C-alpha cells in the first residue's frame, strides 16, 4: 500500500484529541493554581496525543509506520491512568510522593517501543492490531489492572464517606466518566472487542470523548455550583 489513507470514521480520533486539548486548558484556566488541575491537564494531553497517534496509526501508508504510531499511542495511553490518579488524589489530600506511580508506566513506555508486543494488520477501517505474548504485553495487563483499581478506590472512597451531597455527586461524575472512558472505551471496546472483530466500526474516540466530558464536569462541579 502506498500513500496515506483517510478512513472517514477515524476522524473521530482527531475530534477526540482536539476536545481533550480544549478541556485540558479550560480546566487549567478555571482552576488556576490548583495542583489537581495541572495533573488533569497532563492527563488530557496524554489522552490527546494518544488519539492523534491512533488516527495516524489507522491511516498510515504502511504497516511499519502504523506499528510505530500505535506503539507511541499505547505508551501515552498507559500514562493516562497514573495521571488521572494524581488528578483525583489532589482533589482530596494528595501528596507529591504519589508521583512515584508514574514510574512503572514510564518504564512500560520504553519497553513497548523496544519489544512492540503487537501485530498490525489491515481492516475495512484502516490498520488494526492484536497484542502478542511478550515481556511488554505481560507487563501491560497487570499494570492496567493495578491502575484501574487504584483509581476506583480513590473515586469510590469520597462517594461512600462524604456527608456532603455535592462532593458525592462530583465523584460520581468522575467515576462514571472514568468507567465509560477506560473500562468501556479502552478495555472492553479497544482491547477485547476490536481484536476479535477487527471489521467492527471503531467507536473508541466517540466513547472516550463522552467519558472525558463527564470527568471534566465532575472536576469543575464545585466551582460551577459556587458561581450560581
């Protein structure tokens, strides 16, 4: 195959990446000086880079470039989970020692570029992938499970323990948005469904945008209520 492709449905990744950047800097502007807002901006930038790279991966002119873009995109996607944990933890009583949670996924980012534990193949909707056994893929799944659990604990705790309705509502929006973005958009759709049914239309960008809007609304909910 020669020349770049353009699969119209993959434009959703460009849209999702652009929305991520807008929301990143909107939250930073609305919550100037907030450490949590700074980490949210980092989280949304990682998400944006992931979406832009997945667009390039899907439409790349050849398998080698598609593989490179997918590896980079997966690396940035892996950094989103610890960045979101830092965002949520600093909405509460975060500590700079929590920055250590970034280290395992920074190591994973390097490993995935070295070992490229996935195969690339062409579908009706551009290039797709399937993970293959290897060092990096064996690390990916327990890391993902660990960060999913960590985020859920920090999101569910204030919902269960807080006596302030607006606080519980705030974390419910973050929790539901996180579930849509990661569990539905990444784990169920991208990781489980697409490899088994590669010719299913990709909807990850649309699902991820919905989840991101909910997370953003939850993060800004307190500020919005105070302004009314």
